[in-house]
C-alpha cells in the first residue's frame, strides 16, 4: 500500500483546506495517459472505483491501476529549485524502505 510521509500529509491538508474541498475531499492520483506519468489533482470525492487511503485528516484517491503501481512506494514532498532561483515544494514518489530483518 502507498505510504504517505508526514510532510506529504501536511501538504495535502493545506491544499485541500485552501481549495475549500468538502469533507471527504482529497488528493487524487490518476494516470490518464500512463506513458506520460501520473497526474495529481484535488477531488471533492473519490470516483466509484478509486482505492481510498484515509487517515489523520487526509484522503488520497488512487485509480485502481495507479494503486497497483504505487503499492510499494511512498508519497513525499521535496524541495526543488524553482525557475526564479527560489525553492518550490513538489510531490515525489519514492521506494518504501524495507524494515531490516
């Protein structure tokens, strides 16, 4: 299952609050054209076939194919250099760390 870092959860909370989404709204991750990568958007509710991850006041909706692809991944937020030389925060997908046996 996709893991969500605390930093990403805070970013999602901020985005959904700023967008004034209804209760139950959240971040939706889809793949309208899988060869072009993933698309993130805000949604007032999940689509009927979405996999819903919810906890700590955050909801993430995943298209079924995206849920399979991201099953062993982690959603995070990382700073990147912006076009004006400043820093921007962007969502990033990484590999989940496996616990040592």
